[in-house]
């Protein structure tokens, strides 16, 4: 029987507590050895709560979902920088992994990352969602059997994400991303979504259709999903 739960919360702080409780349980039971992490404003309260918690991740290996092509880890818009800032500089992990935004050969980098993921199966994968239903940087139309690849970002994603870049700095229009299949390989998925802008995506996830046009809907095929949201769906 697949496990699919929707946890309705009032605030992002409440959501963060729910996540930390789940992590505590799995760490205690010894079933959390590899974790897939996400970036985006949705994740910030979760990482804050993890940092404040006594939870020990020193035996846990982390993999991030995605990274902009062309950004170094010292660029404040890179996801490597985001992770260092919000989590890795404050909580010790056994090992952290993220695609190398400035890798010379993009295809070799994708293969390297996917191989490493295959060697370390994900126990839990965190996900946020884009307004157009993208997960990681798997934009609408991405094949469900995709593995780590370089994605062309859509205008919708570029529009939403460019707000974090300075006026004189151009947002990269391509990014490394775990594929849909790489994400679906995780044993458990925890997806967080807050605010009305994410309603379309959450309604699609809770609706009947499974379509590559709305990547989030693939999660209906996953055996163990927790959705944590403040969006009221009737
Ligand atoms: C980016 C990331 C996604 C993330 C999304 C939502 O596009 N690649 O992994 O889910 O942003 O971001 P936010 O949490 O800021 O709404």
C-alpha cells in the first residue's frame, strides 16, 4: 500500500517542526543515512529548525537537487552558497554533495553526480515546488525517466528566481538538476509548499491526472510521500 499523507499547517514554523520530528524518528531508528536536500525560500525555516535542534547528522551524507550552470560556490546566488549559509556551516554532515556549477564538461558532471547518487540511495528527499509545478529544475515536459541533466529554465522560473539576483547580474538560464527518476528513487519524499502561488501545483498533486506537463504529479506514483502545506484544498 502506498503511503501518501497531507499535513495541513498554519505556519512555516509548524511545518519545520513536523519535518524535524520526522527526521528525529528516522535518525533514531537508523534509517536515515542519505538525505536529499532542496533550496528555495520554502526550505529556510526547516534548515533553521534543524540547526537549532540537537539532531546529529555527522553520519549522514547529503545530496542537493540542483545548481545553476556557471555559478561558483562563492557566488551568493549559487545553491552551494545557499546551503553553506543556511545549513552546512552550522550543522556537521558526513559529506555534502552538489553539482559543480563550473564543471568544464557538463555531461561528465551529470554522469558523475548520477553515479554517486546510485552509490548512495536517498532515504529521504526534500522537495519544494515551482509555481509551474516543477520539482528541482525539472520543468514541465521533462520525461519522467530523466536522470541528472542540464535543464533549460522556463521564462516562468527565470521570472520568479531572478528576484534574488542583483540588477547587474544575469540569472543563468540553464541549471544542473537531478532528474525525475533520480528523485523518484528516494525511499521517502517530503514536499513543502506554502502560499497561494503554489495552489495550482498542490491542486495538481492532489488531483487525478499524472502528466509530464506538471512534473509534481509524478509523485502520485511514489510509494511514500508526505506533503506539508498551508494551502486549504476542499
Ligand atoms: C527553485 C528550485 C526548486 C524550488 C523552487 C521553489 O526553482 N530549483 O527546487 O522548489 O525554486 O522555490 P521557493 O521555495 O523559493 O518557492
